[in-house]
C-alpha cells in the first residue's frame, strides 16, 4: 500500500543529498562532503571554516542552524557536523545558507 509513497520519499532523499553537494560547491567550497549511499544524514567536514572545538555550537549560536556535533561520535569527527536531510529542499537550502552566512 505504501509503495508509491516510499518511492517518492527515496527520490526526495536522493535529490536532497545531491542538492547538498551542489549547494556546498557554490556556497561553501571548503566544506568537504561525500554523498551518503544508505542514509539521510550528511556528514560535513567543516575543519577549513576554523569554527573552534565545537563547530556545531558556533553554527547554532551564530547561524541559528542546529546540527549534530561530530565530537559526540568520536575524536576523529570533532570537526564534522551532521545534517539530517530527511526534510524539504527549502529547509536544506536554508540550513546551508545559514552556515554560509555564519562564516
């Protein structure tokens, strides 16, 4: 019964993950991002932005965009933030725009 809806959700997630890549290339080219294959979570390496020990905190306070802090997943991801892109393209775009305005 939900096959069409599931197909639509998967298609939207695919569009969103590619949209993030394109937005970052234009607005934040120093942020590294690899397209996830099996997830709706984008790991953004923001080390080049030099946002300090907790980039997610800076982005929340200055950019008003809430992201998961990479350091909570281990020291090796301390300069990453995690963006959930299981939402509308407008919200994803707004999040990237807010990050860009912050830096």
